[in-house]
């Protein structure tokens, strides 16, 4: 039976390689996970399927399907639904894997963490070397201009910097979790240089939303292990101070300074992320008021936004921006009920993680909750697959114990 169960290592190992998988085949880990989990489910003599939990997590996709009732423009709908299909397939797959749930342990996750941290470090070094080749560090090209090259022309694995940053941030959170859980000096000393490399790449990419999400995810993680109230306050203040110093004074392009310019919120849009997002959110909110209850349907959202962009700014219209906020996007496509569902799913995930003392799930849920304030994570393959995988995996399996780890020492 162990040999049969060990085949689950195949799709999970492929998930660990996710950052290095070309965009054209990013869905490969999801397909492998579904096939493997279904095979194991069929091989198990006594079936037990957690239908309630699966439906709860899969409801984020089901509400998008229901929004087709209000859709009038079906051109491109198939692509939108296919991109988000992981919201349905991964919860179903995790339900199948529940039949072999005893296979997943803290020891298993530790091994997975070592692999994914190594892969991510290679990915970070790949990005840093690419930036070096472009001339970012010698100031031949600005970091702002280099972003376009990372998105479109980086060797074999070009990726939008927001999602590249997400690829890097999550393994750091998982590794630091094991720092506190194990308290093993050798593990910390071995992984610390890798963490430093990844942090350097994360700050160089300078995606404000991801950095903010990462800091709050890290704070939740650390404070969950720190018991004394005074130590918590001191640690929180220290981390936030370091973040401010790094973001304002040490990052090359200083995109954080956009946040402090009043003109970015005046309505006269400038070509920077803060100003453009202000314009996008204004349009999204005005459109929500037109169809607050049931939304416009998933196929009509972009058209409705672009109708507003026409009157708002050519900058927004030319680049066909989406809502850049997952909560607003669900409100636009499925109305108040869609927004409420997304809010409830994330809130329930956080509440359940606190009840079960599932610190890792809590940290990653907070990370994604904040990320979705600035980006449509569930509408891009690179984002929705990672969201579905980590939220579902850690919702089904709580890796809070160390008994099996100590037994394997």
C-alpha cells in the first residue's frame, strides 16, 4: 500500500517546481493532482469523501458559473472559466486525497519545504542574474523598465513580477514556520542564506501589495508563536520599522514613494501603479452601484470597466486593466452575493485555522486576503493555482505537530 500511496509525491513534487514551469503548461500540476488523487480514491476500499468542505472551497468557482445567467457577452468566457478552473478541480482532488490523509504529516511537509525553498532560491537567483544582465545593478536600465523584460522576455519562465513575488514569498513563510516549530539550529543555519537570497529578490521586485501581504503573513506567523504580550508589541514595532526603512530608503526605484503623493489620489491619473489603481477602483465602484445585487456576469465585467475607462482616462483604456482587486471583481461579476461568498470563505478559513491552531494556514490565508486587495489573484493561472493549492491543502491537513518529526530524527 505504501508504494501506491507514494505516487502522490509526483504531483506534489511538480507543484514544488511551479515557479520554474513555463506559463504554457502551468496547469500541469493540477491535472496530475486530479488524476493521481482520483486513482488513490478508487483504490481505497472504504470511501469517505468530505463533501461539505469540498463544496465550501469550490463554491468560489460555482458562483462564477452562476454569474453566466447575467452574462450577455460570451466571447472569451470559456478562457475566463478555464483559467479559474483550479478553484473547482483542486478542492475535489483534495477531497479524494482525504482517503489517504494519514500519509500527510509534518515530516512530509518538511521534506516538501526543503524542495520548494531550493527551487525558489534558484528562481530568485535566476531573476537576479537576469536583472544583472539587463544592467539594473550597474544602472544602465531602471528597475521600472526592467519589469517589462521580466514579464515578457525572461528566459523560458517570464512572469509578471507580482506573481513572481508570490512564488517567492510563500516558501519563505513555510520555512520560517518550521524555524519556530522545530527550533533546530542546523535547519535554521542551513536555510537562512536561502531565505536572505529570496528576501533580496522579493524586495528588488518591489511589488507593494505582495510585500505588504508578506509582512502581515509573517507577523501573524511570528506572533502566533510568541506568547508574551510585551514581546509581541516590541516585535511588531521592530518589523514594521524595518519595513518602512527598507521600502523608503533602500529599494532602488522607491515605488513606495508613490503612496505619499497627494496628486495620485486627485483624479488626474499619472502613469504609476498607485494613481492608476485609484482610477480603476473609482470605475469599479461606480459600476458596482449600477448592478449591486447580482452583478453583470463574468463575461461582461471587462466591457463595463472599459466603458468607464473611456470617460476616465486613455491610460486605463489603452492597457485594458481589470479591476485589480479580487473582491471588487467578484462584486462586478456576481454582485453582493459573490462578494459576500468570497468574504465568507476567507473569513471561515481564518476562523477555522485559529480554532484548530493551524498557524501555517492562518499565515497564508492572511497573505492571500491582503494580496486580493491589490490584484485579481483568482483570474490569472499563476495566482489561482497557488491560492487553491495552498488554501485547500492546509485546510484539509493541519501540520502543527512535531511528534512524527522527532521520531524520525
